[in-house]
């Protein structure tokens, strides 16, 4: 079959990272919340916000801003709600479970 010049050659689509960016951010948040000194601490909103901010900065800083913003918004929507008696360790376990499902 002759080569066709009216169509571009097939080019492979770049593979997405494994695990996904959202999963990477979630596991980084979990690691931040689950460090040895914090396992028994009750989750406070500032702690979760700080872990989220650090994880997004660490995992997404090389991505274009629109992509990083989309991933960050997705991760924010996946964060479990805190409660008056939930530990950072329990939230870290939930985040790791969520990340496995992505």
C-alpha cells in the first residue's frame, strides 16, 4: 500500500502518570497527616488545609496552571469532611483508600 501524504503519521498519545495526579496528591496529604507525631491527634481544619496546600504545591508545581487547578479542585472535592472526633490517622486511611480507587 502506498504511503499517504494527506494524513499525519500516527503518533502515540503520551501516557498519563500512574498513579494519577489526584491520587498522588491524596497520598501526599495522607502522609502529611499520618506522620508519627500526629497519628492520635484529632483532625483540625487548618491541618487539613495545610496538608492540602503542601501536597498540591509538591505534586503539581510542574504542571500548567489550568491542569494543576483542575486536579486541585478534584482533590478538594474528594476530601472527606472532618468531624469533632476523627483523628488525622483515620482521615489518612480514608484518603489512601480514595486514592486507590482513582
